[in-house]
C-alpha cells in the first residue's frame, strides 16, 4: 500500500489496506470484517472444527459497499 494514500470511502484518513473484493483503499475506521464459514465438509463435524491446520472460517476485510452487496458464499 502506498504511503499517504487517502481512504476511498471517507476521504479523510490515510488508507491502511485495500478492500479484498473491489480494491478501494480503506482507513481503519472504514474497514468492515466479514466472517464466513467454509463449506468444506472435511473441516467441520456436527459444528465442531476437525482440522487444526485448516480454519473453518474465512475473514474478509471489505468496504461498506461490498459488505452489503457481495455474496461471500
């Protein structure tokens, strides 16, 4: 990420990362985190994670627009 780049959502603060879906630069206050459970049947059994090496959840750091409009499944 480039130094001094402004947030693409609020335009006030410096961006610290980009939206993982659309690539817009985001400041810490505009980053939204979405947690999605993976659908791999080998990672969960009756709601309990069975693989310590593969997490059964994926965390996306996205902007507000992508959080409302994207399909994460």
